[in-house]
């Protein structure tokens, strides 16, 4: 006669508990994965909505730079910059001392993440007929004509490895410290010459002076 040995009760209970736990873990993992995916989709939709938000940018021409910046921010534009419209590359350290000549982009409906650039001059100066631009063009391999331009602009246009000497053209032997306030009178090499690492010599006077 064969004898049948029944499994202990505690073993059966342990097996049932393990099976139940495995089922619960699988279900929980699926739920978490689904929740995470839903959250990502919601975030993506939110980002898309933020990117497409637009607002009306006012015309800031003629306003003080500080007022123009404040009004642009009130309209929802926070990516703001400015530059010297006379092409002297002066910094707008005190916004209230500068006024807006033009702006990019022009007034109208634009995405609020658009970069707004104000072309400016000092309050006592007149706006130029044409904006001289935010940054000087690189000289490349040919010497540009720097006469009448700021010494600072000439220095930035030349390669950073170029040896540059600046002398006072008035004969007073003054130090040229604030180069954006000095205009080039003469240059060596002359305009159009090939640039191949040779030193550059400039003479200059202050902008309110004549060469």
C-alpha cells in the first residue's frame, strides 16, 4: 500500500502568499509606468503651449532705454538687450542715460521668448540715419578702413593676436584709456592692405575733436 505525504500547511500558505505578492507588484508597476507617461505627456503639452504664447510688443522708439525695458517686460518680453547705434560699441551702463533709436523686432505681435534688441544713443546725441550695428565686423585677411571709427571697434575687428599701438594724434601724448571715446585718424597698414600678423598702429583723437 502506497503512503501519500501531504504538504505541510505552512508551505501551502507561503506559496499562496508569494503568488499574490507577484501579482500585486506587476499591477503596481504598470500603474506607475502609466502615471509617469501621463505626467510626461502633460508636461510636453504644457511646454508646447508656453512656446507658442505671443504678445504685442510696443513701439519703443524715442523712449528712454530704462522705460523701454520696463514696458517690454510689462508686455511679457524678458529677453532684452541693447547696443550703441553709433557703432562705437559703448556699454549702456546707466540705462536712464540712453534713448532708443530703433528696435528689433519692430512693434507688433511676437512670441514672448523673442529676443528684443534696442539700438540706442546717449540722451544728448542724435540718432543716426542708419543703425551701425551691435558688433563690428571681423577684419579677416584685409585691413579695413577704420578712419572715423572708434578705436575699440578697430581693436575688436582685428584678430585677437594682433599687436596694436594707439597714439594720440593731437600731439599731447595723452593715454587712450576709454577706446570707445576715441576715433581713428590714421592707420598703418593702410586700408586694403593684406593682413598677415603684422603689427597695427593707429592714431586717434576724442570724438568731439578733429583729426
